[in-house]
């Protein structure tokens, strides 16, 4: 498992070096979007309206930060990742239409995003969920904020970062998905978990919701 | 007598501290998990959690950006002098802590989607009451409940013939399905009772217990140990990357059920279990969880 340090804009060649399990630190610009932000971005793109920020070669962070207004500037106090699974329905299209290179979130993403990572040379990485103070420490400055009408958590924050990480690569540009591999192991472990609570084999199949 | 104003400030102080300083029992459990882990990626994840906790303390900033929905549990004496004032005091303290910490505004109108901006709104902060006869004191507990770990929360009614085993299976399946999403290592709260809402309330209440604390009934305590072992046997590990520690603890709360129904509630908390309690006596306010605050007063 190798360690990489990239500065934005990040090229497809750089991204292709990354394999699942590798560690990545990013310097440069990180852009934030959550649910409402993704919806609006795709709306703009589908109408041919330019986004306020160019995502090409950039890192997209699934985050709704805690920020503090200080005079005419914003300071990020805490900025850990949000659950990426909610954004699965938008991300493949977003990747295709923007040229974003690195996605940062938590909890993993599904098969559509994994396929988009493979096709367009993108990686999905995780930052440790809940580690908001650690993340904020490497955010040097809020360069600007767009779409603040969506509310603080949902706005598009343009953040200058230095050695932002450690990020763990969980979907690489070969379409390998680290979580799929863990899930296969966990599926095997399920029987063991059931046996600890004393569930016999013929009780395992009982589905509570089928009760009527 | 403790004045309304003092009580409001103390509650706001407690809420703030809860967002910033992870309680000692949770920190200890995370340290143990880190020492025990030999999966490289999982160890890296636990290391960044511990680093994060330290940075939050040093820089006095929320340890997680999701400072949660504010849920209060009140045990109030029937003769507690500020009893009737408590809902308003708690609301004001919430607004104060939101601005001063700052907390992320997390109260969104269910219908319009508009964020109120101050963590209050329809029925929020949520308050649960318990009245203590003949007492003049009160204990106020706050929980900052993160949104991501609400995904796997559920209440379900199962045929009583499936028994407690069947009920625990519901909890195991919920953690199995949730994978990395609720930010493991998690704390699992399970409620068992006659109806879905009772089971769910008990499940959430189970999360208020300190790590390692067991139910006073030995048979329930044994089930808690089993459930914890079972969840950890799944092997999701910290942030779902694999490893030993999927859960830091499992707690079960119970109520007598109906002969024909067994309801199971499952409440899941991320590793950042942010719960704190203060006690109000006649003349002073004492912080029971974040005790260092007592010295700062």
C-alpha cells in the first residue's frame, strides 16, 4: 500500500497510479457538494449553464462543514465527510460531465460510481468519518463560497488545502472496490455472528418482515 | 437558588463541551481498539480518529462537523423550582450554544426544507421527561445525535415465538446491512418491548449508558456481551475497512412486552458518542460527565 501526495489539478495519469488501499494526501483546491449541491450542479449542466467553479482535475469533497464568519472571511472549524451513498444517484453523471478526478467522502459508493471511475479515470477515497477537526486543520482558507442560498451545509465551498488526508483509496480507476472485498468477508462472517447469539441454522432464514 | 439565567448558561456550556470534548469512556474504548487492531488500514483509521479527538480538544472546535440533532433527557424532581421553565431554558441554551460553539445548524423544516439556522424548530430540540417524586433536583442530559448513523435505525415487530434471539438478529442484520455508513466503530442500542415506539425509545435511551456499563439484570447484561461479540464477529471494522472493532459497545433496554408482540428497536450511534449530563441541586450546577467544567466555573 503506497502513499501519494498530489497537488491539484490532478491528471488522469496520476490517478491511474492509485490502487485500492493506497494513502493519498491532497494539496491545492478541494470543492464541496452534498445532496442539494449535486442536484443543482446537474441541473446547470443539463441546461448548458456553466458551473461557478471548474471541477476539471479537482477534488470533490462530500462535506457540510461547520464554518465561522470572521469579518468578510469564512473559517472552516470542522469538516469531516458525509455519507457518500446518498450521492450515488448523481455521481456517475457528475463525473462524466465535469472531469473531476478525485472524490472524497465516507462509507463507499455503489456500482454506477465504480463504473464511472473506471471509464473516466477517477478515484473515490475516504476520509475518516467524524474526524472533522483533523480535516479542518489542513484547510488553509476558504477561497470563496457559492450557492449559499442552499444553506451552510449544502453550499459549494471552495477550499485551499495543504496535505489534506490521510485519504484511503477505496474505488480505483481499474474499477476495483475495496468495500466490495470487505463485504465478501463480512458475508462469510454472518453465520458466525448468528451462532454467537444462539441462532440455529434453520432459524437464520427467518425474515421478521415476512411475518403475518 | 440556581437562577434561570445561570442554568441556561450552564446547559449551553455543557452542549458546547459535548460537541468538542469526547467523553473519557469513549476515548478509552477507542484507544483500546487502536492498540488491539492489526489490520493496517483499520489502524490508520483509528489513528486519525484519535488524532482528531486531540485536535478538537486543543483547538476547542467541534470534533465532528455534524454536531447532530439535539435531544435532551430530563429527570426532574416534582418540586424542582425551574420545572415549568425548563423547555424554554433548553431552547434558549440550544440557540446560545449553536452560536457560541458554533454548532452546525441542523434543524430543517420537514415540509419546506428550510434550515432554521439555530438548531430549533418544530418539536426540536426534542425533550424526554421523567419526573422524580419528592425531589427538588434535576438531571439534564444532552445527546448530540449525528445524522449519518440514523440510517440503520429501525423499529420492527417480530413474532414472539422467535424470541430474544430473533430480536438480536434484527440488530445484527441492521449492522450487517449498514456497513461503513454509520461511521463504525458504532455503539449499538437495542430496545425490546411491546410496541415499535416504546422499543425505539428504549433503544435510543440505551445509547445514554457509558461504554462498558452493563444492564443491572445479569440475564440482560449477558445478552449485551453476546450482541457485542456477534457484531464484532462481522468484521466490518472501523469505517468499514475491515478489522476487529465494528462496535465499541452494545446496550439493551427492556420493557415488558404484550403476549402477542415483541418489538425491537435498533438505534445506532457513530464512534463520536456525544452524551453529557449535569445535575442541578438547590444551590449549584454540577457537570457529571465533562467534570473539568466544574473547575472552570
